[in-house]
C-alpha cells in the first residue's frame, strides 16, 4: 500500500549545497520523496512510500534520511 506523509527537518552544519543534499537523499533511498529547501537550515520531504504499514513507511523513510543527512533533526511529521 502507498502511504503519503511529510517529514520536516532542521539541518545543522549544512554547507548550502542543495544539489548535493538532494543527490545524497536520492542515493539513500528517498527517490519517492519531493524535497523542499525553501528556508535556510530546513528540509521538508513529501513522501509517497510503498510499505506494508504506515509505521513501516515512516520508519524506513526516517532511516533513509538519517543515512543521507546524519546531522538532521526531525522536527515534524505530517500526514497527507
């Protein structure tokens, strides 16, 4: 089943290279997310993730982001 949700992060020590950040997210498995980097030091990812359950979708998305951006703090989770 497909689950849609948004994860919002605060980025610490971000070098400002958004293209590299998006590439790392894609390589880490976030190819099912639409990134938003409109505010400095913030990242929003709108996911449409296939998973067995909503919990599995959220947990795998959070793990993928952590792999790509280890200095990101999850600040908000929103259902869509």
